[in-house]
C-alpha cells in the first residue's frame, strides 16, 4: 500500500504504486484478473471507466478487470469479488486494488461528494456523515452509557498506533484533553473524533495457491439506506449480519480473534463495532478501551495501523488497507507495532452502515 | 398548537408506515398505500452542525423524531435548548420541509384532555412529566 495522507500523485499513480508493490510481494508479474475499488473517482478526479483505466495505466491492459463499489466499504467488496472469482474457479490469481484521491478539493466539496452515499431525502436536511454520526453518538451516550472520555480514548490510542506506522496519515500523538476539547463538529462529536480526508491506495493479491495467510471467512451485511427506516440507531445490523456470515464460513466465533482492524471513521463507531462483531460484550467496549484492553499491548489490539482516525481514510483504499495491516501482523512484518496473533478480524462500514463487511484472516502454521 | 396530519405511506404486507410517502416498502417489493399520521412524536436523537453543507446556515439543528405509529423522520428545529432524547415534540410540514417544536405545557395539557380515556399509561406519563417540569421550575419550551 502507499503512505496515506496528502499526496501530490494522481489516483492512477497511487493505485499503481500499491498494486506493483503487492505483485512484487507475491512474486507475480501478471495476475489472471484485476478488481478495482474506487468510490467516487468520477466526482473527485473527473475520470471514469476505472477498471480499464487502471489496467491500462500500469501494464495490465489485457487482464480482465472490473470495478466494484459499495461506498466507503468498496475495498472489501473488491476483495470479496476476487475471493468469489477464485472460489468459483474462474481465476487462479486476482490483484485487488483500491484508492481515492480527494485532498486537492475544498473540504465542503469533499463532504458533499461523500454525502451522496446518504439517502437523498435525508440529505435535503443537511445530514452529512458527521451529522448522522453525531445523532448516533448522542443516542449511544443516552441509551448505552457511552461517555465522552471513552470515545476520546479511541482517538488517543489510534494516534499512538499510527505514530508507529510509516504508512499513516498522522504520525503525531494526541492527548485525551486535546481530543475532549477539540472543536464541536456535530454535537456531541468533536473534530478529533472524526477521520481526516486522505489520499492513498492499497492492494493485495489473492491466489488459489497456499499462501502465508488465508481468508477463513468473509461476510456482507446490508441495511436500509434511509436512517429513518431503522428502529435501531446505536448498533449496526449490517455489521451484525456480516459477522454472522463470516463466523459461519470460518467455523469459529469471536473467541478465537486476537487482533482487529475496525472502521473508526468516527471514534464511537469503533466501540459500537467491537460490540456488533461480538468481540466485546454489549456496553463494555468503552470501559475496555479506557482499561487498555484494545491498546497495542492489550488483550485484543484494535487498529494497530492507527485506524481510519489516524492511518487515514482514502475511502475505497480503506477496506483493503485494513486487510493488508492484518496480513503484515500475521506474517510478523509490522515493524515497530508488531503484536502476536494467529487469527484477525477486519470490519468495514459502507455508507452510514448500509453495506458492511467482516473478514476473518488466519495465519498458516 | 394544532396537530398537523403528516403524509405517509403504509405497506399492505407488513403495515409499516414511512414518512414522507414512498412508492415501495423498503422491506417488501410491493407498492405502498397512502396514509396520514399525526404530527406528534418523540425525539430519538438530535445534533447541531457547526459547519453545515452548502445551502445551510450554522448552527444547523437536526433531529430524528419518531411519530406516534412508529414512523421516523428528520426535522429541522429553531433550537435544541431544553430538548432531550425522549422529549415530546410537535412536527409540522412547511413547504415540504419538516420542523419540530418543543411542546409547551399548555399543548401537553390540551393533548391530555384530547387523549383522556385513550391510553391510561400515556396520560399518566404526560401528567407526570408535566408535574416534574413544573416542580423543577424549568421553563417549558415555547410550542
């Protein structure tokens, strides 16, 4: 993957950098197929037909390619498409790449483009992603006892981890006070509870050959585009459904998971998602975070990469980047932040939890 | 305060009601039927946006409200002072945009009489929260 952050390179160049690194790592020159994840390249960069554009850009013009999109979880959706193609025997190797380039546009324009993944009626009320996350956070504070300190500690921890990750957008640590006193964005959410606008790309190679890490399970869960159609606001049914499918495929449950990458686009989402995936009992994730259970040296390290909050969130790159981080961890390649684990979980949220994914990875002995 | 009827749709299969009206049920591939629901409900959650998107002025108050009958809708409001999750609010549609307003004690008292005999528990809880509000000396929202 590429370093995330403000990048001057074009999106095709970023994706090529990540894709070529993944091919090199796999010892492969030409994959059987290419799956490209990009959420809003038309709006951000003005270019379309992204599967062909990327294939042509770095020497894979004659390789069959498709583009996959499920809003902010597009990266994992692309992994799923590649996984299914190999499982069906259509291809023996698939290069999965994803990326986004958006920091060259003004922030209100970026928010508006990302906001197109929200229900069109609800958008007419000014409901951006932070607005909906603010509503969810307030409801969680009311009904689940979530505290400002708990959700702020998520940001502190993830910045600590990112400081050890050379690919992260932010390498600076932040204090609990700085997070709790940062400016209000969507009451009660503050600036340091929100992920940044990042450029970047990530890639991985899927193969039917024996590899150091295997996908033990992968599951998708969906929910209504309209938040007003949901009766439950403080947990995501789409994550719960995805987790159930992934655990079912893997043949084991959350008790075997020793490491996780969680979609913390807004820091309270890390706590909600830890409970939705069954990694923490309901209502306990906040306390566990304050107690250091999810820190690098904790019982269940979460977001060793720095998460969306601090590694950064280039939309379609994110779901792939989560799996790349877990593969590096499982292979003992996460220099400076290495933990000991054999089974890992990645959870990705698309839109306002309309299209979520859970992936389980296992290191081969 | 006059309770406004809000346009909605009902699914003939699952009886689910959605606001505003929609052509198809989100959970069943069947056409919905027109319906109306009273513009009274409870705050599910709310937020204030300090950097709202283009076309809106800061601070922008947005609330998710559950109307009687179960349909939820997004609303704008003049302010969120005195509003809590669970607060009773009135909802009205102006030029196709929904607005919520905190119900004053006079509004609640009117509702009380309108509903006396309808649902004992609800009446009791309205009376209780009215009494609690008066006891604590909080100024009621202006309905």
